[in-house]
């Protein structure tokens, strides 16, 4: 039976595709591949360059791809089973999570069967638990929860956990890099929650009393300084007023002495001053002609009119 050319072409294409699947594999940007020869690693087994790579067909060579992105491991389910007793005998439940990635694919593949992510995370749970217990053993309850926010050391505790976890991973040479360890939440056992809340309330009240006491002390100091400053300013003002009053009295005495030497001139000058004061504003004044100081405005008869014509001389 003759086969059509289209059927032959399709068959050849399928053979080519299956052949490529047997001899070619793809490495993505976020992955690395480990190629084993008869299930054993050899030098040059790790493929890090993204793109297609050649391989021998299974079972001669097998390809294992490892994701090098950062993985988040939530330890909440594991942590809930364990209580931590702090140095001050307080009991807490710390729920943590960790971020990690593969930084040495060859070492990672050798430590965990065929690069098993499940085995790696199981191992990490023990490492993080150990680091958490060790770090928490150096901190009191007030470092985790306190009425005074300045006493809380969350960031410091997380950094200490991260450093301790990295130290343990480096000692095991697992081919893993710990990116972060963070505290997700803090819980208290039901039988101690009320006691802890009462203690926090007492600390809050104590802190509030201390703040109020300090505010009262500062208020008294400020009021005392203000009263002292006011007393000083009043004394200076009183002294200055006495000084000015004394200068004025001395000037008045000197003026009276000068006026006493020529009363007519003094009266004339006073009248001029009064007229200047009256006329400096655009104001109409209605005054009696006998008002003191208006003598300057009254017409005076001339000496000749008063005494008559001069006598004739022979």
C-alpha cells in the first residue's frame, strides 16, 4: 500500500521531534541543569547557560533542573508545636519564615538526593529552628513585646537569627544561601496571655506616670524661671523709672531756676509754646480773649497814643 507524501513528512517530523527530545534539553533563565552519567555526577555536569544543550538519551544521561530563584519557606506549621522559654521565664511562640536559594548547584545536588527541594527544606527547618532557639535564649520578653517601643528589638533579633542560620549552613556546606529570616508573628499560650497583658498594662501605667512626673517637673521649672525673669524685669523697670523721674525733677529745678531769673521772658516763651501747640493741628478753637496765653494776640496801644502828643519845646 502506497503512503501519501504528507503522511511521510508528518512521520519524519515526529521522528525528528522525538529525536530532539532524546538528545536536546532546554535550560531556562532562572534554572541550572545537572547532567548525570549513569546517575553519577562528573566534572562539567552543571549547565548554567540558558538555552538548548545536547545530551545522550536516557538511561545513559539524565537531566535534573534546579530553580535558582529565591524560595520562601514558611515555618508556621512546625513552629506552632513548640513553646520557647525565654531567660526571664516568659513563654512565647515565634512564627518565622525564611528566604533561601541555591548558590552552588553541584554541592546542592550532592547533599540532597537528586537535588530534592523537599529534602533541602526539611533540613532548613531544623537549621532555622536551632538558630531561633539559640537567639531567643539571649533575649527577654520585653525585647519582643513591650509597652515601650524603644525596648523592642525585632530587627536585631531577626539579624541575629539570620547570622546564626548562615553560620550553620556554611558549616554544612549545603550549597544554599540564606537570604533572610523574619519573624512572622508572636503568640502567647492561652494560660499566660492575661498575665502578660496585665504586666504590659502595669508597664504602660508606670511609663505614663513617669512621663507625667517629668512633665510636671518641667512645668515647675519653666514657671519658676518665668517668675524670676518677670521679677528681674520689673525691678529693672522700676529702677529705670526712678532714674528718669530723678532726671526729670532735676531738669525741672534747673528750668525753674532759669525762669526765676527773668519771669517775663519765661512767661513769653510759655505763651509761644502754647500758641504753637494750639495751631499745629487743623482744628478750630473758640477761646475767651482772657484765656491765659492769648495776651500775644491782643493789640497793645502804642506808647505815643498812650502818653499823647509830645510837648513842644521852646
